[in-house]
């Protein structure tokens, strides 16, 4: 069953929306918002109603909630101007669908041609040839169109139960109030078991696993092969699943250190979907890690404009500012966000780096000690203790990171920053080289990282930089 309005066609099951030959696939949450509003066209649907429709088990944390899903829907429909065409916002109340609902307009049959007066001409063979050429082009276009329709029709439609499990899994993945990674993986695994041909579920599973590696919920050796295989399985089932390309982009960039492959993944994803916050975010990180600071900041601003409530985008924007040595700007951005969101642990980590860089050690320590989820930011406390002259505390941090390494987590880069802060530059050099092979993904920032300044100019730094980036920075 399909929904039609203002030239748009919406497939209620697959989430595909099309108009003027352009086809995109909506994620489940924006799709369900659109259907709920369109099914009550002209009537105000409150925010509470939409929340209950999207998250019947309870509301997710605000930064991944209704505002984000609504923004994605508006972008997909190109309804982002000052005057809405389809979705009217009633501040503090809800939304109303104002588009014109209707059936798809059939193409009227061509009027029969009137017989022309018979006349002879020496040019009639040319006219016949031109008509034949036009007819051939028309037939070819018709075949291409029919081929596209057949491909769309051949797409797998997952079972209702599998879709339900997928939506629940993606909801759990989006949560930041608790660590819901195990619950998300369990739901997505169940969706795959329910329907092994469900490409989106494979893609979601892969991306959740790669994120779990970053957050150190699982080791790279355990999580990355499964994440890569899941993404590749998704693309084998459906080569248009954007989330699968994003997973491969993440793995290629952060763990394989293959920036060229990551750039190809990003371009493929961009060809399949309208610009999204996620794609702008990865483009920003890819640019910044290679030293293209202004390009990275510009891309991250685009991401934040699309999803202003997503805190991760703010912390990574501040991370680029920190690496560009714009410490005051990073502090100004993050301090109020952390105060308003005490569980914003990634923000606390970046804020602490900027505070420490400006000599505000006690404030930095307060931020780091308030974290409940350290995640990937394992070395910051050791670096800060070194700057504060607390050597015994530094040694305890080194021992703790050594234990994580023994479990299979890549901590060489974080250890390199600690030894460098201690002034043991030879050990810092040794660990920096090791970071290229132990899946220390934060080594990608070494080109800019101010904490690496004591090693700049050393041969070891130049050698690792050449291996990692392959070419000098450009456009920084």
C-alpha cells in the first residue's frame, strides 16, 4: 500500500519515497512520523502522540529523540525552508500535515494524431529515419524505467516481526542514558534470525558492533571482523543500504587506517541518500584527521545544523577545535553543554583536554573524575597527572592501560601520550610506532594532536606520520 501527495510516492513497508525519478529510503522513525501525520492530515498530532508511536516502551534521551527524526524527515522531503510545504510546526503543541493527499495521477493517453494531407517529398526517407531514431530512444528509456521498476519490486520486504525487532534494536543503539549496547545487539541479532534476508538489520548490527569497539565494549579482534562481515552481507543483499557503507567507512578510517577506502565509502553513501548529519559527521572527521581543519569544521557545522540536539556532534566539533589549538572556543562550546547534561562523558573528556591545555588542571581533573563511561578516552587522566606532577598516579594509570592492552584493546597511542607528557620521549616514540598496528584508533589525530608536540621533529614521528597519512597535510 502506498501514500501519495504532491507528486511524492511513499512505500509504507520499505520506506522508499520517490518523486521526479529521485528515490530515497527513509529510516524507520522518520517514516513512522510521516505516516502518522499523513494518516491524520489536517489534524494536529501532538508531540506526546508521536513519542508514543515511535517509542512505545518509553522515551529515548532527548538528543536522539523526536527533533532529530523530524529533522531527517524534513530534509528528505526538502521541507526545510521558513515556510513549510508539508509539515506545519505548532510550537509546544505538535505538528500538522498540510500537504494534499491524493492518489497517484495517471498519465493521460496521448491524443490520436490527425492524419496529415498526403504529400510527396524527396525528404520523406529522412523523416522516417528521424522517427525511427526517436522511437528507438523512447523504447530504450522505457526499458530502463521498467528495469528500475523491476529492481524496486524485487527488493526484499522483511517480515513484520523482523521490522519490529529492528526498530527496537535501533532505538536501543541510540540511547545514551545507559549502556544499551548488549540490548541493541540482541534485538538486531533476533531480527536477522527472524529474517536472514533483512539487509537493514545486517547493516544496523554491523554498525552497532563497530561502535561497541570504539566504546571499548568489545575488543577489535572480537568485534571488527563481525562488523565488517555484517556490513558486507547487507550490501550483498541490497547494495543501496547506506548504513552498511557508513560501517565500512568507520572501519576503514579508524581501524584499517585506509583513508582512501573510507573516502570511497563516503562517496558511495552520498550517492544513495540526501546529505545527512551522519555523513557530514564522518566527512568532517575524515578531513580533520588528515589535517584539513577548516574543511572538517565546515562539515561538522553542517552536521550540527541538521541535528543540533545530538551531543556527539558537539563533542567532536570541539575535538577538532582542540586539535586546532582553539582551546577557548572548545571550552566555550562544551562547558554549558556538560553542565546541562551531566552524563555527557565524551564532552567531559574533550573539555578536560582543553582546560588542561590552558593550565586549568584542577578543573580538568574534576571533569575527568566525574565521568562514568571513559570509553575511548583512556589516556587523558594519565596525561593530566603527568602535567600535575603526580607521578604515582601516572604509574597507576599506565598499569591500568597495560591491563586493558593485555585484554586485547589497543592502548598504545594513549600510552604514548602519557610517556610523552612524562618526558620519556624514547618510550613515547616506541609506543607511537606500535599504535599503527594495535588498532589504536585515536592515533589518527597525531598530525594535529598538541600532546604530540614534544615528538614533532623526531625521526620516529616523521616515519609514523608518513606511514599513516602517506602525504603531507593540505588545506589545514
